[in-house]
């Protein structure tokens, strides 16, 4: 014996409430449709980390980690936190909530890629 489902007013309202609740729940999930803006040197976090889009402009007196021969080879593109490849002009950085940074840049959170 097969029971056929009929769509009466009660079932129609149940389906509508479930669909509406699902749509409301999905709308609460943040979906970023536009690419994130590149990190600016003027931002508070960038200033605190000593981020510079051009590593040659880093104040080595303030950030001695960048000084010397070892420091001269430190760039965002060869940092473990840089999500791009070695030659990428920009790529996301985990320090800046995966917003793009310049590959030729530098910040005090630099860690060598392994």
C-alpha cells in the first residue's frame, strides 16, 4: 500500500518555513564576492608589523631583523606566511587575515619557507 503525499496547506507551510529558515541561515554566512583590498602601509596592523610594500624602504634601525646579509634576502614572496609562489606580485598573507600583500614587501613576522 503506497501512501501518496499530498500538498495541503499544512505541508505547504512546513516546506515554506523550512526553505525560509534555510535561506535565512545561508544569508548569515559571510560570502566575499569581491577580492579583498591589498594591505596598506598606513593600516594600524601594518604599522605595528613594520609592513612595507617595498622591502628596500624598511627602517633597519627600528626592525633589525631586516638588517644585514640575512635580512637582505627576506621578502614576502619567500616567507612561510605568504600564500603565493616565489614570483607572484601579490598574494594572501595569514598575518593580515589573508589579504594580499606585495611579494617584494616585508614585515617583522617574516619566517623562512621550509
